C-alpha cells in the first residue's frame, strides 16, 4: 500500500514557522504559475506583487540543473554554485560561504527553517513552491531537501592551499564530476591536507561533485595549477616528493613507499584508461603502484586515491598505526 503523500503546508503555516524561527518574512518569495514556476510572483498574504521580476530572476540560478554544459558555463560566468540537500547547505554555510538565495518546497522549508533562521541566518531570499513547481524548474525530482545558490569563494593560490601541508593529492585531467567528488571525500576522511587540480579537471563546485563529496569540497583546501605539468616544480621547491601512481617498470609498491615515506608527499593521480601523461611522469620523483590480483590492472581513480591516502596517513602517535606498512609515518613535532 502506498504511503499517503504529506499535504503541502499553506502559505499561512509557512509564515508562522518563519516567525517562530526568527526568519524575516520579507525573505519569503512564494512561487506562482505552472510547474516551471513561470509566474515568478510573490502573492502571499501581504506580499508585494512588484517582486515578480526579481523573483523570476532569482529562479534563473536553479533552472535546468541537469544540463551539464549549460550549468558549467553559466555558473562560472555568474560566480555561483548550487548546494543541494540539507547537509550540503549546512556545510556550505558552516564554511562561511555566502548564499545568494534558497529554493525549496514549502514542506522542506518546515524542516530547514531552524537552519535558515539559526546561527547562519542571512538576508538571502527564500524561494518557495510546491514540489511540482520545484521539480519543474530544476528538471528532476528533488528529494534531498532544498537548494541554495551560493557565491563562489575566491580561489586559493597553490601556495595558500599547500601551506603547512604534508599530504597533497594532485589530480590530472579527471573530468568526471562523480570521480572528482569521491576523490575529495576520500581525501577529507583520510588525512589529505590539500588537493591540486590540473587546468582540465572538472569543477569541484559543480553540483554533482559537491553532492558526491558530501560537502567535503568545502573542507579540503584546493587550487588549480595554471601551468601543467611544469607547475609541479613549485611543489618540489617547497620540499615535496612528487609520487606518481603509475604502472611503470620501476614503480615501487605502495606498502614499500609508505613504510619510509618522506615528510611531505604529493601523490599525482591520472585519468582512468590513459593514466598519467609522459610529460607529467617526467616531472615526478618516483612512481608508486598498488599491487593488484586476479588479472585486474588498476583501480578506479577515486578508489586508488583512497587506498594511497590511507597508506600514507600521518598519525600523531605511532602506536595508532595499523600495520599497513612496516612503519606508518608520524609527526614528531
């Protein structure tokens, strides 16, 4: 038997919840019109019809979210990114990112009101529609809560991203947003201090990358290397050993490399299929491989990043090492 659908709360119920959580009701924009929200006006009790054009303009940030090419160009041009789901929005706000607006169904507003009116309250407009209107704008069924259009933070320089870092992941030409998001999630969870991207890598702040990373793209410092692969020389000058994860004739097994790893290591990860370019390998200090069995030649780039990051974790107390290598590197100061 199908579970009965929860009815959409009335405008009056939404306004009452907003007041309960200290949200200025002038921030609320109730969407009218068809499933695409084409009306764009604010006709709640006491609403101001003159907000029609500004509300329609705000909705532009959320239209056609499944069109990768359109969104990639539009978001970069307008200096925004889209945060999707309660957890992602909360992590973006906690990272100090500034919202342009929020967009969700009336039902999800009741669940997010505490966040929107709490410690990270802002003056950003809150666009509210029925589930059908929200889905019509974004062109898919939004079931993870709300959306937020966020201002892109100023990009970090490479020097700022790796300042004080001991473990860095460098990614070459990974254009799949899912893989890139998974790399960030593994890096954040396994002690990587920073991530550097080649110029052709996908956008870490694209909606799918953010979602797969569970918002860890906001936690791990990252930057793009403008010169590739010669930009790796900056890391060498800063005391990093550049280790390429590659199947070379002289590659060292990961366990062996991890057993006596240098203090500062930058692990360079290549694309699936082609691997690292020869010019990139020429800029590295050593090649490292993950030994495989059963005729498998390599792992997915995100999985390989996770394995390498785990093997090279720096633990504060050597007693905490789990024996992956004969001596997991640890900080002595």
